[in-house]
C-alpha cells in the first residue's frame, strides 16, 4: 500500500489527539513529545485500526516509538 | 485478588532515568517525590494503614482507632465464621503449618483435593485447579493457554493479574474499550484466520463496581470461535442464583470455558482457582509454571476455604442482606449528593467519585478520623484517571452500621466541601 496515502490519513486522524498542538514529524515520539497516557494511546490506536480495518496488537505497539515508525507499520499491515 | 491503589493495573512505560544514573532506583524518584509531598502535607499515609486488632469481619482497630471496615472485599464475612475457624485449627493440628512443596511434588494433601472437590460442586463443573493466590491463577492460566501466534482479546480495564498473565505469555495482546461490545467484535473480526483466540472478561470490574454484559459479549466471542475466560473474583458467593457469579446471573455460565476466582474475597482466606469443563483441563497441572513452581497453600488455608465454600452454597439469607446493604448505601450516598461510579448498585462495590486527588485524599483521611476505612484509588490506577473512594460492603454490616457509614460520609463530605 502507498505510504503517502497512509501518512495523509493518519495526519488527519491524529489531529484531535494532539491536544498540545505539537508539531508532528517523522521523529516525533508518542511517549516523549506527545506525552500520551495509555488511555489516549488506546483511543488513537482504535481510531487507526477502524480507519484501515487492521489490528495492531500491544506487542506490535511496543515496537512503535515514533510517528514515522507508526506510518511504516500501518503501511505494512495494510499490505499484509 | 487484591487491588493496589497506587499502581496502575495496565503496564505503564517507565520514566527515563537519565543516562548518568548508576542507581537502578533512580527510575522511582518521581513516585518517591509524589509520595513525600503527600505525606509532608500532614496526611495519614493512605497506603500504610495498620490493623492493630481485628474485632470482626467489619470492625478493627486501625492506627489506634476503632474503625468500621468498608474496603476489605470480605463480602460474605466468612473470616470469623466459627466452623471455618474450627476447620483451620484442626488442619493446623493434624497436618502442620505448611506443605513446603509444590502441588506436583510433595504439596498435595487431602485438603487440597477436598477444596478442589468443593469448587467442582460449587460451580457444578468437572475440573478445579487451586493456585496459591488469585493473582497466580490468572497469571498461570492466561500465560499457559494462549501461546505464540494466539490472540488474547481483553477489556482495557482488566485487573493487573490479567495484564501480567498476558505479559508472561507469548500471545498477541489486543485490548478493547471497557465493556464496549462493538469494539470487542471489531477486534475479533480482524484477527487472522486460523489463529487461536482467548477473550478475557471480568464479571464485576472492581474500580467502579460495574458488571459486564457477559451474555452479549460471550455470544460474540463464540461467533468468532474464541475461548472465553471470565474472572469472577468480585461476584463469587452472592451474584447469581447459586453465587457462581455474573455469568450465572446472566444465564451464560455454560458458555464460559474458564472461570477464575479467588479465596481472598467472599471465601475469606487466600488462594486462587480456575474451574472448567474442558476435557483436557487436567494437563494444566503439569504445564502451568505458576502452579508448578510455587509451594502449595498451607493445610489450614485449604481447610478454611473448603469449609467456607460449602457454607457459601447455602448462604441465601446473607446474599439477600448484602444486596440490601449495597442498595441502602448506594441510595444513601446518592441522596447526600455524592457522584457514584454506577447509576444503580450492580455489585457490592460502590465507588464514590472525588473531584480531584487533593480533596479525595482529604476526604479519605476525614473518613478515617470519623472511624471508617474505605479504599482510596487514584490516578493512574483508575479508569479515566479518576480519584475514587471505593466502598465494598459485607453481609455482616448491620443496617445500623450502614446508617452510621452514611452519617460519617455526610460529615466528612461537608468538612471537605464536596457536598
């Protein structure tokens, strides 16, 4: 699947979760830069799962630290 | 299973300790500071309460004061039942203070078989396996039955022992929003074809005291060929026609593959168990590491548990009184203007929602000084980061005591200006 398309859709999805208005780039980290707690992470992951009809297990989430890694992982899962 | 009020059930990322640190304890500095600040404000330590004397299932001397206990999960008040105590004393005399061995080596006494038989009868199920704690029951069963390539689908508000069971195993872990049937189904639907699936639910969720829509959720789980495990720790003994829990109450116990329970609530001692009708269940005794690599429960503990379980089979009057207590306390607190975790009483847990941690801690202390113990639960251990005063009722609370409890809540609530 197309990475740019994935990124564009996640860019839209993340907006309501980015309450602090942090500038988000490929290297932005969820825990450090965005300071999300585990409930916010769950809601955001659920939004992505519903958008792309995929499943991102907690085991997979543990490997995802940055925004760029998330886009890569979702792109890969869409292709699977 | 006991609740840790300061530590979240879900695994949380640890704060970065910094690169210069050689002390492995540096990572705890933020928590140490938070705790110090709380105690420096003059508050009694909410997590350092000592029971100097226990007078009954519902009263104790705590920090020098006679106190009504409203946060013990001792739902059926079995801890001072004369027959239960007698059974424990006899077992101490006849079998000694401990087994010093694993269940699969020298640690299975006649009492362990007897308590498993009592559980089979209580639940009308074929197999029962007793663990040394409820925590280990979830840890052991979940980590053992869900292996690599399998999927565990679980409620986000699951107890720590469930999360830790997931962490100990190798399955893919997929949480869904609390009690959200639609969110659960979506996740089940997306699991790759052919993968093994385990859905983990709880009958009563202990933070807010709300129950799960098990009938609907189990029907969905079965539609996707998932096995179902239900933790009924907070419902055993008084929910359901025979006290078998929320699944029995909703008429779906036959569709539950594994029921997890504990001896440390209604049964009134310590220990955990899993009951099941799975034809191959007995193999768990050889493959479940938290069962194999732990010493078994002392003979006195299994003797008190077996006696208590058999008495709980025929405890209809106590059950009725416990429900009356829950309803009376719920209605009374609501009438005083407190915000509660559920609109109607759904279990013997009633959670009073505090406006913030500061006033919640002040209210907790004011209640303790009035002579009432409740559980203080605070972020990040709580759903939606709420601060809660969790009350759990006992069948041994008298109508008069429930009245006293309400008077204490009114006085403390006004003093702290919550109502």
